[in-house]
């Protein structure tokens, strides 16, 4: 035992030192000066602007000649850049291989959980470096997303601040289930997210929340990449089951995000009270109006459509899945236009993991190119609107005094060239610089 105590003490010191490699909050006062500041609300840019940060909080935002600079503050002159709130991605899968990874098709039977968790730490880093300082993980096996959130929050690995869902909830044989394996190999339970009927749905919600879920993710319809024989638009939960899920989640202080491609499944989920529709590929005008009336957000995940379309063209998907991929990608291009015309609230989500991690900013570009959003509308979708979906509008999503110092800079003016949002030159999270001048490590 005498030999064990020093060893344990050394381990404690080593892990503490590791955590301190990535501070969880800034220290002191820093003034960020830039050619432009876009605050995330949709207001016109502030020319020759500054953002003043003390420790992990924003304390002032405005024109350089109108903001009092505290004595002793350190100034970073970032030049011809635009400062924006840290970007927010509402739909990521940091645990698991990317779809275009050659090992993705056999991952369920070949990859160790520890391998996938290790990949998750790298994907989290890539996401942060892409300017996304907050993200919502919508489904992961074995509560590995809860573990990743804890590692990021403690400073062991760099990554966005996370909301996590635990296991996604779906019907037996549905999109959230593992299909086309022999019986007994991947038989799910409410604990692992496979729940049939109102009582099992309630149990599944309670179990995910018990072990750390911030949000409940459900599969209200079939999907593109799942096995089984259902077409992509097939509904998978009844209205009664969805209502029970939403009610139970709301009782426990959680929202429900619903994967839904099919027209009828979208409407069922909206009527049941979900907070957001993920994908929404075959959204029609009636569904869009219903979402607008109820304040249900569309998270369009256009990058996922582009990614599966690319994979299908390259011959990287089985024929049945490739057919669904092409149909979904074509429909997505139309659905976001329908949503915009109806006044449906839109918030950014990429489905990174289907698309590439670290390329999340491309979603801004696709919202403009496919959906007809203005560059400013796309920015709001990925900042203030996304923060509202998270329920974090008092923490992140805009640049204003009192909020966390999550700040991104991109070169030039993204209102003139939206693709600049794909190339951040500076990333600050909680007052800590992770990319650009003064970055940790």
C-alpha cells in the first residue's frame, strides 16, 4: 500500500496537468479589434468594431471609438476580419466513423468502443477549429457522448461545449435500430433506445436523462443510411408515442429533436410538440406552415444530403441506400426553399459524421446556394437561432455583454462572400483562444 499511494498521487498530478493543457476559461481582459463585427442578431455590421472580454465573458461590444477600453487590457488587432459569435451546429455525430470512411460499413461489428471514443476526441477538436464553439450531439452508443462532454468540460480535450442525447429513440427495426444482422446480435431495449409503445417510450426517455442526456433524439421516420426495407419517407412512431415522448421529456426539462424525412412523419412530430425537425427532406407547404405556426425549427442538414449524394455517385453505398440518398438530396434542395417561403424558423445543423467533420461551415454556403437564404440569414441560423433551440440564448449565440466569450473571426466580409465562413482564422471559446494569435498549444 505504501508503494501504491505515491503511484496514485503521481496519476492524480498527471491527469490534473493534462486537464490544464486546455483551460476551460480565459484569464484577464482582452480587446479584440476588427474591421467588422456581426453580433448574430441580424443587425447591420459594426464597422471598426471591438469586443472586450474579461475572463470567460463578453463585457462590451461596439465601435472602437465608442467603447471604453479598460486600463491594462491586452489588445489583439485582428485586421481585415469579421468577428462573429461562435458558430453552433445542432446536428453532429462525433462518435463513429464518417460515412465516406472505408471502414464505416463494418464499424458495428469490427470497431472497439474505445476506438470510436478516440475518434470522437479528434472530431471534437476539428469541430472547434472550424469555429463551432457549441454543438448538439444527437445520438451515440453507450453514452460515449456523455463521456466526451465531460472530457471537454474538464479541459482534457479541446472541443465545443456540448448538448448530448445518449441513445436515439426508435421503433424495433426502424432507422434508429441496427438492421440486417442475424437475430440476437443487435436486439435493442428501451435502455439502448429501442422502444415500442407509450410505456416503453416513457421508460426510454427517463433512462437517457438518468445517465446524462440533455436532449432527446428520436427517429420519427425511416432514414437514408439505415438497413431494412422501408422507404425513406415511412413514418415510424404513432402520434400517441411521440406525444408521450415529448410530454415525458418536457416533464424532465428536456426538448425533443426528431429525425424526420417523410411528409407525414414530419407533421406527426410537429403536432406532438417536438422542438426541431432534423433533415425535413420531403417537407411540403402544409408542414412548413404548421412548423411556422408552432415555432418548430427546421434543421436542414444540407451537407448530409450533399455527402450521401456524393457517396452514391462514387459507388460507395449499396444500391437501395444509394437510391434513397439521391432522392433525399434532391428533396432537400426544395424543402429549405419551402420552409423559407413559409416563414418556418431555420437553424443550422450539418449531420457531421455523415458529412465530414471540421467542414461544418460549408452548411452556411449551402443554405445560401440551395435555400436562397441571404448570408446574414444563414449566420443568424448558425448563431442566435441555434442558441434558442439549445435553450442557451442567455449563454451563447450573440455578441453582447454578459454572454460567454465564444467568438470567431473570418477573413474579409462574409456578407459579400459567404464561403469565408468556411475558413475561420480565429476561434475563442470561453475567453480561451484555440485558433489564431495567442492560441493555447
